[in-house]
C-alpha cells in the first residue's frame, strides 16, 4: 500500500525548494511514477487557450492537445470532478494515447487568478495497465497531493 503521507511530505519539500510549476510538476510526476506500483504514465495537462496542453510527465509519448470535454482528462476539466475510471475502454470518448492503459485517475488542479477567480489550471493524470488499479484510498491520497500543489505552486 502506498504511503501517501510520505509522498505528500516529499512534494511539500520540493515545493519549498522551488514552487515554480515546471520543476515542481516534473518532480511530482517522477515521484508518483517511482512510488505507486503498476503505473505506465504519470503527468500533467495544463489548461491553455481553452484546451489541455501536455505538461511534465513520465511515460511513453503522449497526446499533446486534448479538448475540454474530450476523453477522461477533458471531461474532468469540464465537470471539475475527479474521475477514477476502472476500465478506460468502456469510457465514452476515451482517447487512447497509450494502448497499454486500462485504468486511469484524473484530478483537476485549481488556481486563483489576480482577480480572485478560481478555475482549473491543470489536471494530474495517472494511467495503469491494470483494470481497476485505482482505489478510494488512491483518490484520497492523490487529492492531498493536488491540494499541496494548489496551495504552493507558482504559475
């Protein structure tokens, strides 16, 4: 079982070292990939100009652009909800960037702009070759990591 408390502490220390989004998201994706078993992709998509653009990640080459509302990542942004998909092949409109992926979890990451408006800035996207890989415990642990990112990251 993954120790999300230790993972969260490691990410907090990385944020203290440098909260700029590029190194922080890069190292976060690497830590997740190293720490969680049975993954084949861990990374981020950033909201830019009304669509998602590939950000820092670990894994195989990925889709560069995803429309808001498209696939699991775009749907998570459109609905502003965590999506934990047991079998991506049954998800309507799933985008198969890596045909080896069978399950996926996507968590929206929010930020507040200078005017005080809160919106989705990115998503954390994690894929596994195993069907049903992500549990409620994974979702809760990853939500804590997203909260740290939301509170510390400098865009």
